[in-house]
């Protein structure tokens, strides 16, 4: 990676972690999030999100007019407010404006912000509303919390995906059949992961369903989120917000749909904030190329049993973990060229 290709150096994710910034309550499902899980370590504003969500999901009682504690339920539109504050905090840390949409057709770039689901007009497509207003409708559930966390972490890539949704909606309208482009977007958006590696053989082995050559034998080359190593040569970052939601209760069969981004080893010497800024640009470029191809289809995303990623799950430290053929399937192995 040439020096000129490196991202501008952002400040660390310095959080004051003041949960009182956002008022309200959340139901107990949010308390089930393990914010220390390695697959969440790359999320922008993780400190603020974890502290605030934990606080809002653990408020059990409030006093009534005579001082007697009483149970309270969830307050509406809390998740959108948390994400809105997190995005504003991140822009302040980076000393940059808030991220924007990528305009399709005659639309102008719109500044992104999180709003209540109620802001989405009846009958208007979710993606079209984001593309024309910059407003991201958000519900008070885990799915939308994780969706918002990916908007914070990969804003350019998410904007690129929404741009292609807009192009396809303009061509085909909104129907039950989305077509190959929108199907590919949806699979990656909901369930995607990004393998980043400076070792080409690891990426090639993953695409070829060669789990031994991608995940087992080169284990020493894989980055450990709990103990970052500047000499690492491979890492996985989850993009799919539905996958993050499923990982609230980890199960061995969970499988991501991944892309491979080849980088120089220098990337792994960067801070996590610098790394993610750089990767957001690269993943957006990758998806722009992929989705502009007339032959794009979801099968071009490589299956990856997510708990098989080294250091993601304690059990995978034992090589026998990968002997489970139901999870680590032979798949569509590439035939050797003649």
C-alpha cells in the first residue's frame, strides 16, 4: 500500500461514555449483547454505543408521584437517537462533516441522519427514502441497532449499496422480485463479511472452500482482536447487520457471505480507526465494480462459517473444530486449470 493511499489519520475513538446524553429506556433484549465479542471490535463509536445501550436497557424502575418504584417499558425512538448522537460524535472526533448519500439520477447528496421509522412515508421504498432525504428510518430493535452500527462504520459502502438500490428501483420499480443486483446487495447487506488479507493464498483458499489453507494452517497470520499484532496478515470484519443480530446467540452453522479485499501488510500496522476508514473506501469501490456487472449474482459472495474465523470463537483453537463437514462443506471448489 503506497503511503499516498493511506487514509487521513483520524483521532482515536475517544468516548466520554456519558449515557445521559440520550434519554429513554430499551427492553431487555438489548442487555443480551456481548459488547466484548470479537466480531464487534471494529464498530465505530463502540465505547459510546455499548455504554449507552447497556445503560438504557438496564433501567428497571422509575418513581411514581408518591415515590413508589414502578416498572417501565421501552421508550419509542431511542435507538435512532443513540445512533444519531454516535454519528455526530464521530464527525466531531474526525473533524469532518456528517457522511452523505451517493446521489442517483438528479438527486443531490443528502446528509445522513437517523430518524424514527414513523418518518418513512406510507408506500415509499425504504432505500428510496434514504437516497432522497438522507434519513435512515430506525426502529427500536436489535436489527436496526446493528444496521445503524454498520452505517457508522462503513458509511461510504452503505451509501454505495443504497445508490444501486436506487438505480434498480428506477429501472424496475418496487416489486416482490428484486432481481440479481438487489438480491446481491441484500445478501451482503444482511449477511456480509469482509476478509482483508495481505496473503493472496488465504483469500484464494477461502473462495475455493479450502478451510485448511484459509483458516487452519495460516492461523498464526490471523489478527486477534483481543491482542492486535502489527505482523498480522488476515482479518475478517462483519458487514451484515442481520448476522450481527444472529450472533447474539452464536451457533456453529452461522455462515456469512464474504468478499476478499487484498491489501499490503502495512494495513495491519494502522490503528483500527485508520484501518476501517481505508477499508470503507476499498469495500465501496469493490461493491461498485461488482454491482455494475450485468452478471452479478449472490453466488459471487464466498460462504464463510463465521465462527471458524480464527480468534472469533474459543472452540476453533482446536483443529478438529473444522472437521464438521456439515458446517465446513466442500462447496463449489475450483477445478484445477488444464
